[in-house]
């Protein structure tokens, strides 16, 4: 497949002094949990991201359920997050935790590859080299493997919520009004940020025992949604709440 093309930082938009003050800007923290991101060595000696379409026979050979190997779910969720107006306004921080307990930090200015094939090559490179650097900004780390536990990266007082179809039901705007700080520039005033833990797996659910800091399980719809659809609803409510268009 060859190496993925080099990544670049997205250009920053000019903003007024208040909006450009990183010390006051609230961040919505998102953890994509239990992402199925594993590499496999092919007969050609190259490495690929294990997935249910290309490696079904290999999964069965090793007595693994092919249906569980859906790295495309993480790809879809990252696109929904990084492409959002909330992220472009500088109010989002994304982490990924794989089912193999690898914790990844995602730079807000990364440009996620549009196609799964390029995304796959990027993740293989990340898991083997532990870091992906920008080609146009002096080597800024766009994605990097960081030390566990995830909780050490949560600012003091962070309110953390897990997503579950069995959780307390909110509409997107009601969720934002109930759980998200009123002022998007209140971090310097001591108002703690909010974190959402969202599943990135094909089957199963978030285990509260893995995340004892979760205060409450919440739901965003009466209907089962894909992770990307749930993310879009959550972020749209927060964007409306904060006046981000």
C-alpha cells in the first residue's frame, strides 16, 4: 500500500484577543474508547490495520470474531469530531483508547485522511512509530501515543459523562444546557471542563469500571445511533449553546 502522504496542520483562523486566549477557552474533551486498532503482518511482509473486510480469514484462523474488527468506526468518529465547527473554533480535545489499552492524543489541527485506506496507513505508522508529525510546521506531533491512565490528562474538577443508549436521555441542546459550562471562555475563572467518553467499537458498551471518574451515563436519542451520528448530535447542541456557527 505504501506510506501514507505526509500530513499538514490546518491553517489557523484569526480571532479576537478573547477568543485567542487559550487560558480562558473551555475545551470539550472527548475520549473514543475501545477502538479496534491493531496491526497485522501480511504475507508480503508489510503491515496493515486489521479489519473485517480484508482479513476475515485471518481473524477466523486465530479464532477472532471478524465483526469486531471495525477500525472504520474510529475513522468515521474522528472525521465527525475534527471537521466540526466546535473543533475549528478551538474548543475540542480528542483522545483515543484502543482495546489493547494504547492511549493516543490527537492534535486539534490535524487533517484526518478522507479515505479509509489512507487512514489505515496513518494508524499503522502511528502504532509502530508512536508519533505522527506534521510536514509543514516544524514537526508538530499531530497524533502521538501517550502514557496511561487517561484520567491524568483531565483537569481538576472535570465532569465526565459516558455515552450509552441506556443512559439518561437528553436532546442535543438540553444536554448542552444541562452539562456544559454557560460561558465558552470561563476556564480561567475556575469553571471545570466537560469530558465525554464515547464508544468506538462495533459491539459491547463502555464499562464504568474502566472509567470510575464517569459521573453519569447519558443518551442523545431514543434510537440506536452510530458513534459518528451521536457525536454530530452532541457537538451541534454545544455549538448552538455557545453560539458557534
